[in-house]
C-alpha cells in the first residue's frame, strides 16, 4: 500500500468513526466481578492500615485483575492466570492472623480460585466476533507487548492478527475492524482520533466502570475538533456484588499494577566524586539498575530489519518498553575503555594523561562544589558545563565539543597538547571498538529467537568478544520518578530486584 493509499484509508476510517462512533462491549463476568470487589475492599484496607506487609498480596491481586482485563484467552493458553491466582492464595495464607478482617482474605483467595477455574467470558465473545466478521477482515489490539504475546498463540490458530496499538500504527494492515482488548483509557487517543480501521470495538469486563473515550490533548483548543462518541453494549450476566465502601471517587490508576518507589533516601546533597545521581530502572527478569544521566546507552529495537536492531538510545529517551543491552556484572563502558586502551598506541601514557586532567577536575569539584564549578566553566565559555561531574569518570573520554574541551583544559591550567590529541585518539579508538562489538551483537541478535524476548522480556546473547560475554537484552518496565545518589561503579550494572515482578 502506498503512502497516499494509506492516508486515504485513514481519512475514510476517521470519517466513518466520526459518524458512527466506537463500540464498547461490556461483557458480564461474575467470577471477575467477585474478585474485583474483593480487590477494591483490599485497597481500602491498604489505605486504612498503610502497612508494607500488604504489598505482596496487593501486588499479586492487582496483577491478576490486570490480566483478566487484558488477556481474555482460555486458561489453556493463559498459564499466567493460574500462577497469579496461586500467588494471591499464597500471600493471603501468609497474612492469616495478621489483620482483623480475616473474612476479606478468605473472600479474596476464594475469588482468585474461581477466576482461575473459569475461561474468561470476554475471550469467547472476542473469538465469536472475529469468526463472524472473518479473520482476514479484523485485527485484535492488545494493551501491551506482553498481552500481545499471550494472545498470539491462541488467536494464531484461528488466523487472527494480533498487534499492539503502536504496531497497528506502523504496519497499517488492510483490516476493516479492530477489536481492542481493554477499556479505552488504556490506549492513546490516536487509536480513535486517527484510526487505521473503519470500525473499532473495545471489549472489556462489565465490572470495569470507566468507559470514557480518550480525547486528543489539543481537542479542547481546536475549532471544530472531531469528538468520537461511544455506543455501549452489554453482554451476559452483568450483576455485581454490592459494596459498602467510602463514598470518595476512586482513581482507577490505584488498581493498576505499579511499583512502590518509596521516598528519596539521599537527601538534598551533592554527589561526591565517587557518586552519581541516577534513577532506578526496573527490568524484566526480576532485575533493576541505576541509570545515570551521562551518556547514551546501547539498546535493541526488535522491530528494525536484521542488521539494524542494535543501536544507541539517548538516556532521556529511555522509557517503559525500551529494550536495553546490558553487560551482566559490570558496565559495558568499562570494558570498552579497557579494550580501547589496550589497542591504542602508547595506551598507558594516554591513560595517565586522562587520569591527570580528570583528577584536577575532581579536586575542583570537591573544593568549590558542583554549582560553583559549573558557574566558573560557563564564564570560561564551556557550553556543556553541567556535564562537569560526568567528565570525571574514566569511561567518558572527553567533552563532545572540541571547543569545550580546549576551554576546560585551559581552565584547569593544562596545556592543550598533547592531552587534547591523546583524548581524541582514544575516543576514536573507543568508537571503533564499540562499532566492532555492535556488529557482534547484531550477529548474536540475528541468531537469537526474538520471540522469547517478546514473551519473557529478557534474553541472554552469546557474544564472543573478550570482556563482553554475558550480554543481556532486557525490557524496561518502569523508571523511578526521582533520583538517588549511588556509588558511580554501581550505575548501569544490572542487579536482582523483585520490585517489578507484578509489572511483567
């Protein structure tokens, strides 16, 4: 399909939705409604008690509720449903006698068991709808890559295409109807305001109350903005347990799986020369790392053609869903630096020259403080002065700008040459080593089964280069909203952490 044809298709789809609106099918789910009611009671208890001892059962319950909404495939294709129900039962059993409302724990466990014993009703409706319209005419849109990976083995046998909203935007299949699994609020507004298909139907459990259709952020300010309306239909038994809960309006975000970040522990102080400010990043495979704001980081894009999947991502662009390539047990930067020093002529002399100017900069930072050093460097004409702390690390060879580096050396009282030339030569060599490692990573990625990466979120790669064995591809699950001060050598090194176990 040409770009013009694709654009015309989207204009036609938009006109059709503007006239007819989207459909929302709320499917009766008595077992899910029972569990949802128990989870809501549990969240009220969490607010009242405020105890961390409830974190595990709350995390498991939220994750099970999320899977009910986003993965309605039969239980034979849904082992995660059984595992999560087991986690809920396990953690409720551990809390026996720890809280006064034992009846709530018993109800939560019983409801989880019932959910895990019944094929989701929404899945039956979805499959019937796909078969009715024809598998070649429809596409199923999943709420996340993990949800798509769970739905594909089931729907593949029926010839139904499963994509995420981003993949739908990129691939633009010739489909007339999209069945979107989950409530509209889980998806970005462009799914309905700039549609790829002429028909969109959201399928969700009837017990999920928020059925609002997302609006474009600029719709309120645009003259004649298109507003897509919704036609709501119900299917099956939609009765729900009566709940006697506080009358405050509930925030649905509270019921979604989310990490507990706690509070910043470092206080309001500047890092020392051996420390760095970094954000905690939760990763697939029960891992985490500290991501500093210094340099770009090597990443993987499975959607790119073979040979173009390994790349670099700027640190501010890293977000949930990004795949990072990390060296297990140490940083890639350290290995690259050592490899470059070993290859470059007069490597030890260059290393000593690098250490000398970095040591002087470290002393200035220690004596005057970071803010004062930045101010002085800017006065000296160093444009990227706020990177001063990062320049003290051995692995960041030199400032990117030649002019910045020259002025930095002058400010430190160091002759421009030979230090400038040494650093530039080392940086060039490091880029060469990095490119060679990139080619080996590309080869390892090409030989790997990336479907495992999509399903589990992480994958070990076999790289033969010395110092680069044990490279792990892993998906970012969440990024802390605040920074912590951590030892510099701990930054970008993956470590075991189960804080993201309910986000998988």
